[in-house]
């Protein structure tokens, strides 16, 4: 790739069927079949992103195929929520398995990235299953392209480049490892095939965290082999068309944190790294972005004022070094973090003051977001993505938007996820997890925040190149362009010890329309198998009886609720009875309670002493942290209490444990620790 690449953003919108509230050329009367809205929210030199919405104006469609012809030789390079193929200029988009049905007056959406050369004229017409969606196209998107010979955004174009970076992905636990090389934390060496696969998933930017400290000599010179390896991976990513962000990563807590007591030493070492990096990458194209430091923090400071001053010094020194190095660095996007990459208002204000003082149009603010902490790790009863957890997210993004985006400073959310993922992705119940990511993607999009998924190998397999949770991946991808319907739960429990009854869940349509319920490809019958009343979806007793079959413990049937947009919502029909626990003996290092789960699933655990005070870690709450202090194993039939739990349990004190299950059942159990010995009883 060369450095000659420009970027432009078009907010132009083309309506190919009917007015949607914007000024367009008056269309002909719409035919009773369909209308299509075609939008180009972002465009740059040689590439663009398009969103397509199909509204069904006729009878129910079960399986759709949308066709069009490119008028200017454009090509689709990748797509989501549909399979898109081309033969010359003729292009066909076919539904995914989960969005095949379009009910009358309902819509379905998909999106794609494309390439163009010369002009990017919108398609003049679309056909749904061979029927032309009538209406004339509106005003084609007006593109203002600013091109520089360096491939960097001209001053004022930072917002456009950051928008073009959405969505992003982190190459975590690799070049940022603190060991001897990139495999030290268990991930394989980066390959071109991995980056190709990440690109194929629809990601447009990649953050490559790098830890440098262990690869510096006494004079702070970076090992040539290591710097060359970083340059190689960056080169591969740029060649793939990614926007790429590199940084100083775990150095932040390894040695930069000592800045309050060693200001000169830390600043000298920090400056040496950025001087070398600025020189090494000065001629790299504008799609390469620098981030000053990851999650900055300071040990032993006098407080907020000193923390703010020290971070300002780092960011200021970083900017000065890069800008003075010349070449493409003169206008390169530079990303500056808040303290701890926090979105607290005080931290945002500190960074806003720095950015304002720099007077540099090509600066970007960055924060991280891992959710409302009790929900993010499943502690203190935070088992659900409830109103409190939702408000934490919306308040955070609102603050970021109001402080930066609304004032013309773009924002990259450099890492996001859930902290419970650090152990495994099952820490958070599946449905609650999906609701978080659905809402996260939607709200970040409304606030014009570019997001970068933190992935240390727990999501997209580094060698398998497969998602460990395909359902989660589909929800994340869908959230880039549209909303998805969800429900109050993805679990419907029926006690085997009781007669089968009708069951009701609440639908969260999120602006979509509920269109139907299926088991596999079979459509359930409205009025017979289920009924709806407002946002209430009720499975009839007859349907529950049929679908539960012989009523073996566990999931008897899997249904999917379908909506007019986004991915479907899975509902498991589960037969259960209250779990049975048995007495046990063991040690603080190895203690497991024999558990016959009988189809139920563990949500959380409380721990209290006889006087009612809280036992175990986080003694400000009776509800302990899932997986860190207790963990169910449904395969082996045990519930484990961890050494971390017993490390903070009083000796010879009886602890009352209350296990809460997702069915609503609770079971009480008692443990006594005596030295390193533990006994458990009912």
C-alpha cells in the first residue's frame, strides 16, 4: 500500500422508494410490493459503507432475494445480515437464516462495505424476489473528497476518519504480553490469515496493543527484531485495508505508574519509545493511528490534581514528539486517553482541557467500557442487565458525547466487553449478555462513538478462526447497523413436579416489530401455540405440553422469536425441579458440593454468618462473585467453592450459603472451615 489515501465522509442519504423525512426527488406512486431505503453513512476515497432497508408492502415474504445493478462499477467487499454476490455489475443479496421472513408492513435491514472508483452513484432501482420496488431514486450522495499526498486527514477531517474506523477489534494478549514474545500469554504468533479473517468479519479497524518495556535495552533502545516484528504485523493489517492503532500498553502499570516518584526517569523512557516509533512509522499511510498510552495510572500520587498534570505531561510530550518527527506524522491522528480511560466526568473534563489547549485538529479522545461493574463480573446480585446496568451505560456514553463528540472531538472506545470474560464468557448468563451487547452497539452508534471489541482469544479463535460464541458474534455484528428485539429472559422453566401451564415472557422490541415464533424452520401458530398482548408473549399450555415432550430435565425445545429487524431471540424451554445438594468434606484448596441440578441453572450465591453479617470476599455484599468464589459444573454434578472464597471466611464459623437458581428456586447449605479443613451439610 502507498501513503496516498484520502478520507471523506458523506452524510448524504438516498431514498429509493419513499420519503423518510428528508428532502428527496418526489417518487412515483409506490407499487404494492416493496420499497427500499439505501443509505451511505460513510464514504472515503475508494470505499464506502451502505445500509439497506427493505419494507414489505405486500403479502408475507418467507425468503427474500434483493437484486440491483451498480451504475458506476461499484463492488461489495463484505456484508452482514445477508449474503451478497455479484456477477459483473449485477448484485444479489439473499436473506440470512434468521431474517428470512418479512411480515406485511415490516422491514428487514442489512449492510455492506463496498469499493468505488470515479463516482459512487446510488443504484437506480431494486427488485425483491423479481418484483421491482417502484419509486425513483432521490438525490445521489454528494461526496466531498479531501485528498492529501500523505494519506492523512486534512485538519478537521478527524471525525470522518474515526467514523470510518467503526467497527474495530483488538489483537489482545499478543504483542502486549509482558513475556519474552507475543506467544507468552498463550496465543499463537499473528498470521496474515488471522488478519484476513478479522477483516472478513466486517471489522474496519484493528487496535494492536504493544508492551515495549521488556524489549528495551539500558539506553531505552527498542530491540530491532521486536520493532521489526511489530512493523511486519502493522504492515499486514494496513495491506488488508484496516485502519490500525498502536500504542504503549502494559508499560502503563509496569513502570509509567511510578512517575510521581520518578518523573524524570519515566518521562525519559517514555519519550525514547515514542521518538523511535515516530521515526519508524513516519512514512506509514494515514490509516495508521498512534495512541499515547493504555489505561494510564499513577502510584503514590498526591491525588487527582497531580494525576491530571502527569497525564497531561505524557500526552503533551507524545504529541510534540510525533508532530516534530515530520513526514506523515505531521497530521497523523493521535489518540489521547483519560486517566484509567475512565468516562467519569472529572476525567473527561481533564482530557478536554488538554485537547483544547493543544489546538490540534487531528486529536482523538479515548475511553474504555466494560459495563456496570456488578453486572460485568456477576457480583452483588448483578445477574441481569437491568435498569441500573443500562443507566450506567447510557450515562457513560452521554458524558463522552457531550464532552467531546458534540464539540467536534471524535471518540474511540478503545476496549469494550465484560470483565467476567477474563475468566470465561459463561460468567454472565447468555440472554443477559446478549441484551448488553445489543444495547451497547445501538447506543454507541447513536452517540457516534467508534468501538473496538477487546478480544484476547476468547471470542475469535486465533487458529480455528471461528467464533467461540456465534450467537454473541451475530448480535455484535447486527448492532453495528440496526436494533434487535430481545425479551425478559431466554429461559422458560417448567417444574416437572407440577402440571404444565401456559408461560409468559415480556418482549423488548427495541423499536422493531415482533413477527412470529419458530421452532427451527417450523412456524408456530399464533392464537393456538402462542398469543400476544402488548409486549406480553404467552406460550399456551397445549404448546408447552407438546414442545416439552417426555419432560426430561434440561432444555426440551429451542424456539426463536423473530422481529422485523436484527437477529432473532432464542428461548429455551427447560424442565426442572429444585436441585439437590449433598453433604461433603474437603479442604480450603479443594471443596466441591455434590449437586444434582435436575435441569436448573445456578445464578448466584449468598454467604452469611450466623449473626447475619456477610461472609467471604466483597463482604459489603452477601452475594458473592460468580466463578471467582463459586462455580457450577453441570457435567460433573458439583458446585465448587474456591480457595479465594475460603481465604476470607472466619475460622470455625458456620457460614450459611443460599444458592439462587434461574428458575427462582433457592437451596440453603452450610459450611464450616476449621483451619484448612471444610465440612458441608444441609
